[in-house]
C-alpha cells in the first residue's frame, strides 16, 4: 500500500468512526438520563439490557468505533505534540486498539448477553 | 504650535535571539505599515532590514507580523490596525529570521515543490491552445484559488505549521489544488500522492486561520478540503 493510500484510509476511518460516535454518544447519554430519572435499579437495567439484541449490537458498534477512533486520534496528537511517529508508535497504537476492542466487547458481552 | 502626532512603533531587531527596539514615527494620513517601516529605515535607523518590492499588493514580499497578526504591510493602513497609535512589528512566524523583519522563505517555497507545485505540461508548442470553458466546475475551482501571491501570511498564521514543522502548509496545498483542477496538467496522480499524506492535507485541522488572514481573501482551507475529497475518491477507486 502506498503511504498516500494508507494516510487516506486512516483519515476516512477517523472521520467515519467520528460520525458513528456522534450518534452513539448521544444515544448513550440519553439512555443514562432515562435510566437514572426513571430510578431503575441495577437489576432492572440488566434485565432490559438482556431483553433485546439491540443493546449488545448498539454497544458493540460503539466499542468498534472507539477502538478505531481513539488510536488514530492519539497517533495525530503524539505526532504533533511530541514528534513521536514511526513504526514502533504504530505497533503500540495497534495494540492499544486491540486492548480497547477486547476490553470493550468483553464488557458489552458481560452486561448485555 | 501643535505637536506633530506620532506613532509609538516597536520593531523586532536581530535574529531569533534579538530584541524589541522602540521608535517614534510621525503619523500621516493614509499611512501604511510599510510606510512606517520605510520611515524608520530612511530617517531613524538605516541598519533596519526588511523586504518589499511592488508596494501595491502584488508581489507578496512585504508580509510581517503587525500587532500580533501576519499581514501584508503595503496594503495595511495604520488606521486599521493601530487604534491607540501603537504598532508592534515583527518578522513572520514559523520561518527562520535572517535579520530584523526579513525571514528565510526557503522552507516555505521548498514545500510548494514537495506538494507538486510545478505545472507539468501535456502539450507541446506545436499543439493548439487548450480550450477550457470559463464556467466549467474545474475552472471555477481554479479561479477561486489562483490569485495567491506567495506572501506567507497563511503559513505564518497556521497553528499546525507551528506544531508540525514538516506540514506542507496552506499555500503549497492551495497551489496543488489549483493544478489538480487544471485540465492541461499531466501530473494529477503523482501530485495527489504527494499531498495525501500525514504531512499534507490530512494534517489540516480546519482552524481556518489561513482563510481568515489571507490578504487575497482566498480560502486555502476549502482547497485542502478539496484535496481530501479527491484523495478519498481516488483511494476508494484503488487509484491512489
């Protein structure tokens, strides 16, 4: 892959994941507000989360978007603010993405499945 | 006798480790910042170094930092920028200072070359003139961006250039955009590969300082966004 193609796909992934996150964060916040205002108990929330495939699907998408977006953003920040760049940084960021993905999906599975 | 009104002018002297020096310059009607600098050099301190040529906003050589903002000094009236009759004049940011108000523009123009800023002809002198409709979409894109005078105001105003010194910057990318829309140019693919990089169009944060401060009212931010669109389209087609 040419450097230009790689940079373009990174940029596209960053913007696409940002668009997904914009929706996910709003839904997530609305869900928190609803749950706390309704005074739902932890057990009631868990039973609702288990009741539909929508919750695991929604939060799985949320986690994937975070795992794409955060390492790419961090990559830019490291480059601009500290000059850190190169293969070693990219490998570390890929590992960071995997940690986010694995930890996030595990949490989603525990709560919603 | 009424005392002649004066401007309190503070000018950067020396290199990066230089210092400010204060001058009192007579206030005149319709006076430009370049007039002020010229007065200092001709009447107060002949050792002052600064750069200018055309004095009418065409050559792009007289840009300086005036009261904290990069401006073209020949077309900047003192009235517009020195409400309290104070002027602070420094060399442009993000470029090495040669002396006083003169910066070394080498890095700035090298980046034009890196961004594929040279026109690559596809026709010879024996070919007929290219016919390009003035109202074609590509020609309109060129029209909107072509009047750059290479003054460096956008480059000096760009936060990202300050953070990331290898960033090509607004002027070079704006130039690349005009050539990507030029039907006569034969290096569209190579140029796109040169600008679609981490140090190229993707480094732009769309702060729009370049667009706000461009003395020619160009919008390099829009040109850079155009390059991103072209690159994404090419990448999705597998052409990049």
